[in-house]
C-alpha cells in the first residue's frame, strides 16, 4: 500500500466504492463513461479542439450530455464570449508535448474556465491520465487529509499536477478508472450532507420534517442564487466572492478540513475577509459555533498579517437565541431574506378564447 495514503482513507473510499454499486443512479453515471468519451473525446483531441464548434462545447457543459457534472453550464456564456481565445486555450490545454503545469496557463486566462471545466475536458480527452479537480473532489481530498501541500502563490498548473498525482495513485490503489473515482467523491459528498443534516437537527414530527425539508430546499436554491447573482446584490458593492488562479468559483462551498464554507468573500478595497453561512435548519448555537470555527480557520490559513476576518449569517428569520449570541460577537453580522410567492388570476375563458 502507498505510504502517502492512510489505511483509513483507503478504507473509506473502498467502502464507498462497494456501497455505491447498489445505487441505480450511480450505475447510470458509471455506465455513461464510454458514451461520453466516445461523443466528446474526439472533439477534444489536438487538431480538433482548436476548431471546436461553440454548440458542441456548450452541449458538453450540460449534465444531460456530460452525465456527470451539473454546474458546468453556469460558465457557458463567459467561456463562449470569445471563442477564438477559448479554442486557442483549449488547444494548448490538450497539447501533451508540454507539461501540464505549463499548458493550463492559457486556459485559466479565459474567463469562466475554472478547475471543474478544465479537468472535465482533460478526463474526457485522456481518460486514463487526468482526474477531475472540482469542489466535490477537493472536499473529499480535504476530508480524507489527502490534499497535497504547495507553496503560497503556486500556479493553478502546479496545484493541479500535485492533485492529479494523488488522484492517479488513489485510482491505482482502488483499482478503478478516474471517472469512477470522481463518482466516488460525488457519492461521499452525498453521504456527508446526510450526516450533517442528521447531526445538526433535532427529532421532529412528520409535519415539521416536511416544513424543514421545504425550507432546506429553498435555502439550497438561495445558496445558488446568491452565487449566480452576486453582482446584483448589495453585498457586491463592497465584497467580491473569493477566487484564485484557475478557480473562479473558489468562494462557493469553500472546502476546509473542518467543513464547507457556504460562501467566502474578500473586500474590494480593504484587507478584510467575509465568511457567509446560511442557517438552514441548524440551531442558533450550531450556526454561531460553525461560523466562528470557519473564521478561525480562515485567519490561520488564508488571511495575511493585518487582514481581518468577519462573518455573516443569513437566515429566513432571526430568532432571539441567534441575536443574543451574535450580540456577543461583533465581528459576525446577520441578514434575513424573504421569498415572495404569489398566485395571479389567469385570463377568463372569454379572454383566453380571444387570444
């Protein structure tokens, strides 16, 4: 067994590998590998990707076609704004005559081409060489203490080369291909979400459970809404969502060894960080404790000397317990949100028949 991968990490991954075989949805993802590679692999090869049709690229970013990654489509418009630049960058990306550390540079210069899309293209172009580095696989690597170390300021290519070496080693140890390994990360992330919800909520009635589930679903969409529409929010006047080379979505569900930060931002003008957490159905004590530990982690691992770290809790309403707790922590503020849902009268039959 590899000396760099712990027995515990391999044990958890092997258990997930065995358990997910019973899941019909997982089997569909695993069985789709060859069809996706057959459809898009030739399009992503050197000599072809430099002329790739915009419609083909956009189609790959949709989960109904790539069968694996649901969030890639968000960057479609940004990636396709300048197709000449995108084609040239992708041509450099798949050119195996140069090391991966170098050929990712042009791709990360294209707005919207982040680690998730770059490595999804690589795994389809070269299924046995390149693993997927996205938020899901990164969370898995962090959780299992498998993230490699690199010097502060390391380029995207250097970071990916180190991560890809770990992914390939894991695939060999688990005797799976890299597509299957990526599916294991997805399966593990689903398990973790179930555990977190179970741990942070108390026993409730069936009616209460339905209410909680409905609100949790709304807040799941709220999370995506905040990220997708950040530039339209008042917060964006002062704060930018955190990003780094090759990771335009780094501030979304930022993975740490102690959990996932819902949204992470940096002040546009001042040396300040902002940790944003949605309360969901966690208790007030739980959400305050959670955001404080994230603030502590960011102070220790991301913030430079002289940079302040603040917190923001977002919830549908503020309970007394939450307000009392936050009143003792000046660095953490609170915002509520409203969801408006209205029913409008439709046209009468006469109006409808005349239209």
